[in-house]
């Protein structure tokens, strides 16, 4: 009799576990998300943003990104090719891991701010004036661009040039002003 009860209990636990496991993994890629397959990566990223997704992971060489929709609690993996065309979108069942990655990404983006930094120093202000006089306009600044350093990015659209002013965060002392890649002219932080 005990053996029969034990077998029944084990069988019921197995059935319940299977049901719970299948339900948790039964997510599907929403049609509006699937529609980005074939799009250029930049257009697909914009569409995902419109749909409430935020990038939470981007592989350096693997040609894939994870995007998480906090409201829907859905994580999708977007794969793309060398031509930056989206080739596949699939469900990433690691929802809690995606959420943790998103929280970490948000902490990084908290360091990015539009406009001029609330910092003043004679040399930093002198560098700002030189850039403004040369047709540059401040775009954004980054706190902790490197350990102990912050930077302000200035853009000259007509010349297609970007310069950055870097300073030590301890004491706000100017460190350098140098050329930056033109792609650095726009704040890369996601907008809400």
C-alpha cells in the first residue's frame, strides 16, 4: 500500500512539474516582433523600442542581441548577419537573466546625459569656448567614461567632426581635448 501511494505521489509530482515547465516555456514570439526579420538592424531596433523592448545584451562577435519587454516579461534573441540584416528572432527563456542584464545596462546608461556637464573649471571652460568658436555644439556628456574621468562630446555637423573634452572627476581638472569618431556625436543612451 505504501509503495502504491509513493508511486502515485511521484507520478503526480512529475505531471505537475511537466505542466509547470511546459507552461513556463510555452512563450512565443509575438507577430509584431517577428515582423522585424529581414529588416536592417537599425530599423529593427527602432521597432523593438517602439514595442516596449530594451536591449539587455549585445554580443561582441556573435551577431546577436537580447531584448527584454519588462511589461510583458518577454525576452527575445535577435540574430543578424554581416550585412546587419535581421535573420532570426526567437524567445529567450532566461527571462530572469534578461531582466538582470537590463538592470545592469540601465546602470550604465545612467552615466549618459544630454547637454553640457554641470562642471566648471577655467581650463574646461576655455576648451568649451574654443570648440564653440570653431562651430562645435555640445551634444552630451558621460560620467565615468573611464575610471576617474568624465567626458563631454561636441559636434560640428557641417565639418562632420566630433571632439571630446575629458577631465578628472576628482577636482574637475581638465585632462585633454581630442578628436573622436563622428559616430560618437550622438548620445547612444536609449531614450525613454
